[in-house]
C-alpha cells in the first residue's frame, strides 16, 4: 500500500498524464474523463470498445 505516487509516475512516463481516470482500450491510450466522454458524445466510444472485444 502507498499513496499511489509510483503508479502516477508510471502513468506520466507512459502517457504524459498522471491523473486518473487514465483510460486504455485495446492497449491504446484514450485519455482521461474528458476525452472518454467526448468520444462517447461523438458516437466513437462504443465502436472502439467493440473493436477491442470489450462489448458485443
């Protein structure tokens, strides 16, 4: 257990973003809450999830 600083450092290194949520779909970095919400509002989130096999 800890304060999550190691996880935040790893996220920042991998994605340039250390905040959560930090969403990945099919191994691809999507972004945070704002980006994920925008993809949903644009009708692009479900196709990404479907392509990744996360939804049928």
